[in-house]
C-alpha cells in the first residue's frame, strides 16, 4: 500500500488565494519531500523537510511536518496560474537499507484559475 | 548535464508486440527506478536497481523485465504488450544531493497498447 497519501486529490482555487495540500504517511521517515509535476512532464523536486524539523520555507512554499501525526502539509501562498500542476509527497524511509528509495503518494492535482 | 533521458517519448504497440524503453542518467547515481503513472493511481514502482548489477521488483512488476546495463543505463522491456500496460512510464534516479537523497525524473514515455 502507499506510504504517502495526499489530500485532497484535486484542488481548484483562484489566482492569489493560498493552496494547502496534505500528506499522511505510515512508517518512520528520515525526511519528506514534495515534488511538482507539470502536465505531461516528469516530477521535479521542490522542497525537503527532515524528520527533526517542524517547518521550512522556500519562496512562496511553506512545508510543515508533524511526526507525531505522521503528516505534512504544503502551503503555496499567493498562487499563480503557473502553479497549476500535480504535487506529490515522497518519503525517505528511516533505515539504511533503503537509502536510495523514495515512496511517492498519489498526488494532489492543483488548478489555479486566472 | 542532461540529467535523466528517456526514449522514446511516445509509442504505440499492438497487443503481443515487444519493446524496450531506454533510460540513461549522467549524474553518476547508484539507484535507478521505473514507474508507471495511471490516472488516479499516482506513481507505482515497477522495478528498481539499487546499484549496478542488481535489480528488484517493485509494486507492479508483472509483464515487465529490466536490465541494468551499466551504472548509467536502466532499460525496461515489455515482452508481450497488453492493453493494461497502456500508461505513462517514468524513469528516475536518486543520488545523495545537498545532504539528502533526491530523485530526478525523465520526461516520460507515453505508451499506448491497442
């Protein structure tokens, strides 16, 4: 079963509004990452938060992590039409044997209307 | 650097035909992956290779084979294509980057089996 599950599956907002996407996971993690996928393209890394961090910012992106609830949220502030894409969380599991393995969720499809 | 390069970008096969999807990365990464992406299903791992000379099954390996030809190249073969294999296929590699494991994706191969 999926390690990460994003919520909601789809989100439609107006330009200028904030967009919040959530991710829940099941097992202990080393870090959690968010990726973006434009239509028809590969995924691109956006931001990473380590298991000992609670909040991280990068430009208009804000990521939070609650390890007690095994959840993370991605906030995009002042959204633009160009933010329209699918957003995936990915978890890096917390044991050395899987150093290279990232487990992806199903994604949230964000649509920002101009 | 080209990153992760996949070929072809598009392919139409008849049921029962075979083909090989090619993937190469120039980032000296040890781990490489093949995913398929279907509407509403997110990314599902088909096979992965943690290092040159090793391959392991992922979540949905049936109907596929892989070859880790060398550190750069990881190919995915469909021996007898079925309509259920119509999907978008992504190759990815992971490397240790800025203190954490990060995934880099190819642009995808859109495969239709008729």
